[in-house]
């Protein structure tokens, strides 16, 4: 029996809109200065990033989202789990040129599981529609 592994990806509003535009199926290509895509292995770590980094980054729009999705366990096993801080700070390092293949492995789409919204953020209608 095939088993899937749940992964999480913290995002800001701009990245989430690109995910919405894909039909909630794909993560957008990395920008030229982003050589690696970092999905994380647990909700706690994703929520920390979304709340502490995405919301408070001076270049952000004061919001952070946690998305979640599944990939087949067999595909997940092709990556080495990286621990980058505390024991629960675990992530995969997916090279930017591997992202198309990674996206094709996503099972049943991408969902938003948590939103951290600052008081000055105005929710775009496109995002508001998927949070209902």
C-alpha cells in the first residue's frame, strides 16, 4: 500500500496567490536568488516561520500562512532530512531545478491550514475565498 507523507510550507500572501493561481496544485518557481525550496516536516516549525518570519519581515505584508500537502513516501525518501536548529526544525532541501518534479509528486493539492494575520493586513479576495 502506498503511503503519503505530509509536508508543510510557510508562505506570505504573494506566494499564496501564485499557489491559488495554480489551482492549489503547485508551488511557484524559485526566484533567481532562491536556489532551494524548503518544505518543512511538521506544523509546529511551519507555524513558527509563518508567524515569526513571514509576518514580521519588514519586506512582508504582515501575514503568514501555513500550507500543507502530501507527497508519496517513496519520493520523500529521495531527500535527506535536514535539521537546521532545534530538534523539530526539520526540512527538505529541494533544488530549484527539482521543483517541477517535486510539484508533480504532490498528492491531492495544497491546503491552507493556518493564517497569521497582522492588524494592518487587508486580505485579498482571492485568498479570502480559499479560507472560507
